[in-house]
C-alpha cells in the first residue's frame, strides 16, 4: 500500500487512493463468501438500538473533536465535540448496565487477560496509528522526497511485520506471552522512538533497516495482544468480546493519528513556524513513543502463566523438568 499510494499521488490523481479500494473490497467479499463458513450463534438478546446510537455519537464526536484539535482556530469547536462525546459516553455506560446484551459489553474488562490486553494494546496501537501518518510527512516535508519515494521507504514497516509471522508461534512457546509482550514492547518502542533522530544525512538503507526492526517487534506485540485477549473468554461471550476488541482497535488507530497530528502542530505553534520542521517531527515521535512505552506497566500485570494453553509455554517447561528427573 505505501509505494502504491505514493505512486498514485505522484503520477496519477490522489482520488484513486480511494477508488482502488472498491475492486479490492469486491474481491475480498468474493473470497469471504467462498472460504469463510457461515456460523450462526444464539442471540444473547435484542439488538441494542439505543446503545448503538449513544456509543456511535460518543465515539464519533470524540474522534472528530480530537482531529479538529490539531487545526488552528478550531479549538473551541473541538472541545465542544469532545464534551458531547464524553456526555454520550456516560449515558451509554449507564444504559449498558441495564441492557441484557449491550452492543459494547464493558463487563468484559473484568476478565484479567482481556481487560489488560485492551488497555495495553490500546496504548501500543496509538503508535501504530501515528506512525503511517508521521513517516510520510517526515520524508516528504522534512527530507524533501516525493510521495513515491517516501512510499518505497515506508513499505519497510510492512516487511517487518511480514518477517515476524513465521517466528511468532515458536517465540511465544519459548518465552510465554508475558515476557514476549514486555521484551518486544520495549524494543519496538525504542525502534519507533529512533524515528525522532532520523535526518536527511542518514543513509537510507539504515533508516529502512531501523523501520523494519521497529515493525518486526511491534507486530509481535499486536499478534500477542490479539491472541491472549481471548484466553479466558467463553464461547458464549466470544461474539461480544470480538466486537468490543475490534472497536477499540480501530478507535485507537484513529486516535493515534489525532495524537500524532496534535503533537506535531503543538510543536509548530511553540516554535512559531507554519510548516513543520525536523524538530517538530522529532517531538511528535517522542510523544507517541512515551505513550507506547507506558503499555509496559500494564504488560507487567499479566500472569506469568497467561495464555499457557495457547502458547505451550508451561507445557514445555513441565515436560523438560520431567525428563531431567
């Protein structure tokens, strides 16, 4: 996607970035209809129409407000929208306590592995949302590269995630989910924070490798969160847990863009410039990296045996101890 988007912006009409999703979406629906089984479960209760309206207004208003907060002259309206979002959010929480099947079941947060995954994963996904927003701007505005050239560098993040996939299962089996989340979280954040030091005189291969490694460790994080979250969720609550978790995933990705933009514009305002400079990008990367590293506090709350049946971590230890005796 990054090099394709850069090519479209540089040599074609930018609108094709959106048009091209139509055939891709159609192909996706065809493959889903062929390869995904239709599994129907028993409905937990009537559809939560009021909850749908309240949560939709709440999330939409807050996201729009966060996005506007990075625009000059929109501060008052942004605060108004965020306040509206909070009010409707409170109204939804009151409503959800009484509904037999709320559209977003916050009682799932009481499940230790799920609640911790949502909170820690949300902090980490802010980084995932901000990075693809800040990096192209850094390379185009800060380095003076074309959109096509910037896209060729940003593809490194996709390659890092791709290289991780074959290694994930073996790594989780060897060190377990808790250690994996702590180790990869710290390494991924360090790699991401390194973006703050990027300068035009850096060798491009070195920047490319740094981004590959950063994405490699971060992808471990997301794979671990997406797996361990459902460790203690029963089949009867799996549907609610999935919708709740994926909603927060998308919310945090969008919030990451907002925070990245807000940090960038705040630095520009502080420095009195209208066009972002390299120092402004550095500030934005550091702000997002600090948010990401805070997820480590929550990762420490995972039990050492969390997800042991999924990863086989404890089973391997027991087997080794038995063989030694």
